[in-house]
C-alpha cells in the first residue's frame, strides 16, 4: 500500500513540478535559509534574512491558497458537468420517447393514407357509372309512359268490343227480318195455290 | 454439398485427365472449384423463408439445396465477409425447391411433388434430416407435378399446396392427412394468397383466372378472369397470373396481364400499375405495394398507381420477396429479394440495397 501511494506521489510531483522549480524549490530554500539565519551572526543580516524568510513563507502560503481555490473550482466544475450530463441524458430519453411516438404516428398516417387511396380508387370506378338519381328518374318516366300507353290500349280495346257487339246485334236483326220476309212470301204463295185449286173444283 | 454432376453434364468437357498423385489432388481441387463456380453462375433462388425467431433466413434454389443465412450476424456492426455466407447448406430435395414457408417451429419446403418438414432448431447443425416427407394424393401414381405454392392457414392449422396438377390440396399439419382437394383450375397454379376475414383462399394460375375458394364449404366462391378485362390484359404476354397478394378487401395480381389492384367485392379493377415487365412477386406493406419481377428492381407503388420508388437489386430478375416482420427480432427487420442469381439482396431501408448474401 505504501509503495503504491509513494509511486502516485512521485508521479504527481513530477507532473506538477518536474524540473524542481516553484514551490518545492522554495521550501528547500526556506529550510536552508532558516538554518543559515540560525547560524548568522550580525543583527542586520539576521533581520534581512528574517524578512526574506517571511516573504518566501508568504509566497508559499499564497501559492497554496491559489491551489486550494483551483481545487474548489474543479470540484464545482465537476458538479456542474454532472448536472449537465444528467440533463442531457433526460433529454435523450425524452427524444427517444418522442421518436417512438412519431413512429406510431407515422404508422397511423400511413394507414389513413392507404384508406384514402382505396377510397379514391373505388370512387374513380364509381364515377364511370351514371348517377343513381338520374337513372331512377329515367326509370320513373319510362314507367309512366308505359302506364299511359297501356291505358290507351285498354280503351281502344273496349271500343272495339262495343262496336263488334253492335254490329253483331245489327246483323242478327237483319237476318231475322230476312227470315220473316221469306216466311211471309212462302205463306202468301201457299194461299194463292190453295185459292186456285178451290176455283178448279167448283167450275165443271 | 453432394456433387451433382447430373445437373451439369457438360462439365466433363472442360476437365483434363490428372497427371500423377500430386497432379491428381490438384486437379481434383481445381475441378471442385470450377464446378462450384459454374453451379453458382447457373443458380436460381426460387424461395425464401424467415425463421420464427427472425434471426435466420432460409433460401431454396434450383439444385434442391437450402441455405440458412444468419441475418443477425450479417446485420451486426462487426459483420465480415463470412457473415454473408450461409451458416449451413444442405441438399433438401432432388429437384428444385419451389416454395418454402415457416410455422412457429418448422420449415416446410416443397419441390417436385413432395413437401418436407425440417425443425428450425435442428437445421443449424450439420447432417440435418427431414422430420417428414409427404406427397399429396395425385390422380395417377405416374404424376409428379411440381408444387409451386405453399400457404399456411393458421386458424385451422393446415397447409395448402398448389402446383402442376391444377388442384389445391389441404393438409392438416397435426395429423398429416390430406383433407380436401379443390378442383376448378384448368391449368397449373402459380400462386396462393389467404384472405383472412372470411377464411378464403385465392389462387392464380396459368389459365388466367383468379379463383376464390371458401375453406369451410370447399367450393369455388368467385372467379375473376383477369385477361378478359381490357384495362389490364396484355395478350402479347399471355394470360398467366404470376403473383397474388390480398388485403381482405383488395387484391393485387400480375403476370401476363398488367399488375392491377382489384376490389374483391365488386370484382372490378381499380388501378392498373404501369409496369411493362411481368411481375413475379407482389406484397402489401403498410401503405405501399411492393412488387418484383423481370428486371432488376424492387418497385414500390402507391395504391393510387404512382411509382414511389424503384430500387435496383443485384440479380437480373427477381422471383421472390420476403419481409422479416417477426416481432422477436425487430433489429432484423429487412426486406430480402432473390431471383435469377446466387445472391439474396438485403434492404434495411426500403430506399437502397444494403448488401447481398450469397450462396
């Protein structure tokens, strides 16, 4: 465990501060200057050393503060990215649902279009045939004509029957008259013959 | 694959006698190569069928072989050249496999006079044997008419066969007995279609008439003589009906006469599709009619008679179309077309040909 973290530490330090410049060097210098200051003799030199050490220390503190701020900022950026990532995932899921909806709608629309086209195809065929109302009217008119003509035929036939009967009556009466006239003639002939025979009887 | 030298008798003309052992081996290999190449050149794929799981496609050719292709492998993102070759090929019939149909566990294939059943689960292993092989009762025992069309009637769990003997035979799938024979056609039958609402079967054949048969009474209900209608008849092509499809109220048929949409109740032709080449396969799909025939393209028509699209395939003529609409495999929802070549074209989107599977 210790070996791993050591490796990590070394890798990180090399990454950040490979050439030894910056904070690492400053801390080493600080340690060296502290030892020098402890060993220094005169007051002035000691004081200037002390000032220099303080400034180095504040520089180190400043850079550490900066690093901490950067670390905070990174954490917040990460949170922000997480939030955006989740939002994008939601919108992707939403888009998937919309796509499924739209696909259903497309199927529905295709069905509707198919029905419309079937209707159109049948309508075209039906248009070729003549209108039903007109044919009905024509049929009615023809029916009426038929009736009218049949009435006329009936009346003409009645008249014909009547005339036939009248002629029949006329002819039969004529026939009877002829018969009676003939009978009368025959009777008168017979009477004359009888008269003649009676005269010849009385003569001698 | 068994050598079928009987089908290519002229092959021996091209071969020279081998010289020595090594020469013999080489010559044999060469001979096999040449033979295979010639076979593929002259191959015609007559029929296709999709497996019930939707992931495999079976194709039957004129040598009697059936090849099973894996659609899911060929459509996946890491498909290689080998995925476009069959997973397994076996000799199913002695003659061509004219038609195939799948039930939920079996593949039924029909050729010269007989129909065989294979289990989908078994076919992917080598050396698969057929489950059963039956022959419908023909009028004389000398007749071996080809079976051009197979139709499944799910409601009564039966299979209808029709072909060269001009009759429709019904076979019950559970017992295997042949229940009815429907007679009426005067010439051989090319295609069958099922009208689901009133269980009726439509059959179209060489005599130019589409006959509707009621399955319950086993009688002919309606006859439509397509060639007698002048809008669609094309006497120079003949009167044969090559393809039929129905949508309960409507029917589309084509072949010798032009491809026409009919309204069944009134037996009137409503739309004639302006396609000069005779069509060999037609099907309804959503709001379109897909047809294919002589000519490279799969044609897509609107019901109003307009040509929506013509998508070229890789075979010079197409004989069968198959739409994989099995609900178990929505990612394999493709249209496959096959015909006068050894290739099966796969259309993932109706607009273009994605790739071709090959025997």
